[in-house]
C-alpha cells in the first residue's frame, strides 16, 4: 500500500501546514493506493495534531463538494468516523484500491502553539503486514492577529 496526505486551501491550492495561522481552514486529502489487486478490508486513520479540529465531518457526502470540484467522489469509504483526535475511514473488500482511494475532510487551526503532527496510517484490517504510513512532523499555529 502507499498512502499520501495532502493539505489544500479552500481555493484548491496545495499548502504546507508547517506554519499556519489560527482560524485557517484546510481540506485534508488522503489517497491510498494498493500496488496489486486484493480483497482487503482497508482502514485509514489520520491522527490530528493537537492544534487542529475537524471542521466539516460530512464534506465528502454533502453538497459542500460543489465548492471543491477538484475532489473526486469515486470509491467512497463504507464507514467514516470523525473523532476529537482522529479521522477514520474503512473500505470493504471489493473496493478497487489499485486506482487510488481518495477521502477528504476539513480541519481548522484552533489552538496556537507548536505541536507534533502524527503520520497517517492505512492497513489491511486482517493482514497487519500490509500497511502504509506517512511521515510524522511538526507544525506551528500562530495566534490570529
């Protein structure tokens, strides 16, 4: 598996979240790709940095996608969860991950400070040897002026 996490501004331009301002909103896009066809139950988990909160849990299933024509609605997850500290998406067997599974959600920078930015992970729920992770990092949220 390969997993890519990208952050976009509301205009669709990719942004670097190493240094952001409080109250800024971003669309987080996770793209999972399987290197070979498989009948896997895939789970994608993206831990939020402490300074971020999920803004719009229903972004991919709501009419809000009209504002984001660059997002794909193909191959949506069978289940999503939006928790205080993480976003979770689960895919059923038969979902073709070789074409790339894309899921998105919106976050807002809410708390000023410097924070650890955990990596996102993906795994086959019943074969733990099949997995992917993104790199961890750090980010700083500056107080709003």
